[in-house]
C-alpha cells in the first residue's frame, strides 16, 4: 500500500489501531497555510489566539476578530475541523500543546544522521540519545519538585498570585479583588472592565 501524505497515513493507522492515539494539526502549519492564502496585518496573531484560547468568550471573540480582518480567511479556517487545531474544541486530548515543536526539536537533534548509511544512522541515533540521557541525568536526579525548575517557578508564582485574589458576586457581575483592591469587573454576558492594573508576576 502506498500512502500519500501524513493525513492519509494517520487515517489508515487509526482505522487499524483506534486506541493508539488521535490525529491533530500543528497550529504553526495552520498559520503558515493561512498566510500563504491571505495577507493581512494582525491575521497571524488573531489565528494564534484562536488556536490557543481556552475561554469561551475570548475564543468566539477571536473568530469575530478574524472575520473583521478578512471574511474570506475566516471562511477558510471554518472549513478546517476546529477539533483538529484549536485547544478550545480539542476536548483536552493534546494537553495544551498546539504545535509539533517538541517532536520537531528532537528531529533537529538527529538531523545530522539523515544522510548516513542505515547502520551508521542507527548507531548515531543511539549514541546521541545515550549522550542526552547521560548529560541530563544529574539535573533529573537533583530535581525534587513535581515539575522541572522553570515551569515549577511559574506554577508557584501563579499559586501565590491566586492567594491574593478573591471574587465577589453581585447578581450577574463578578468583581476580582487583589490585595484588597478591586481590579476587574466581569459580567455574565462576557463584558470585562479593568478597574485597576496590576503588574504581572516575574518569573526566574
């Protein structure tokens, strides 16, 4: 059997092994294809927000923004199943990842072996993998937190920030209070009003 393209290959594989995984599109490739067909300032940024937004109101606002910038671009994106490339419609299957950067970054680690004979390619791949594990083993063994240092620092900063916030409800209006000062008012219809700006937390 000769398969043409990744989509055809994934379709056949998932038909044969339905429990092996799910097929999703890389957001970077969606944006690249969009900009190949439509040129408009702000379109790339709006598509990025649309693909990564988890809030329902902001998600639909992003659709509206793209439609304002270029209705044809919005129609083009609507032809692509949103479960395949937006985190909001994904159902949580891609764990917040919107691109294939992780796998492609590892491809770059091994790209030097692509022109070698088969045996040399296998040996080179094995040696590089073993080197990466040997190099990073001390970091792994010294890590005593549930997450690696950088994401753990972000998590702890957000956790600390959340302890300073409270939400008070008045009918259909919710007011966020930080350190005793109201910062944001949010209505159930999605209207948001900033009452006071606060600096973003700094990460190491």
